[in-house]
C-alpha cells in the first residue's frame, strides 16, 4: 500500500493506493489544529501496512520550489523521523496544481460547496498520488 500526503497549514489530505491496481483514492483529511498529524499518519501507516509514503512538494509553475517548501520541511523531517522506526521510506513528489484539479473535479461532480470543502484536501492528495503512480513511481 502507498500513502499520499498533501500537507497544508490547517489540513492535511491523505490518499491511498494499492500497488496492484495503482489506483489512488481519497482516504481522509487530518485537521492539523486538533490532531497530531505525524502521529495520525504513523498510525495509518501501521494499520494499512503502508510500505511507501509520497508527500506532496509545493513547486511553482516554473518548476522551482515554492515558498511553502521551507515551511513544510519541518513537517517532512518529523514524518521521516516517525516513519524511520517503521522502515517506511518517504518520497517527495510535485504537487503543482493538484488542489486546482481536485477542486475542478469536485465542482464538476456537483454537490454543495461545504461538502466539497470537507474532502478537497484528500482529493488533492489523490490527484498527487495518482500523478506519482502514472509517472512510473511506486
């Protein structure tokens, strides 16, 4: 199993993909203010028997690291430390435009804006993870 993480300041989107089907699906959204996201992700890794974690890396349209790369580096370092004990590697992958693509897909599917907002980050993680898989990763 592969876990995809789309880290944000307030919410962290999580998606999962089976290695056989190579099809990513949204899993959950972690509220970073009320939950320790690193502990929650480590629990998911153990419970789902994850053997690879792909973390979205914010890249600008020019391909250069975005301004939030530095802000997220502490989160990624903490996650690496927690998952190192479980011997689960972390790969960073370009997450450019994943939220835009996720939002467009959710809007096209219909439903209320409030309901879309609740799952947006998990769907963005799905888009990022699927991009990783489609690009030959995993």
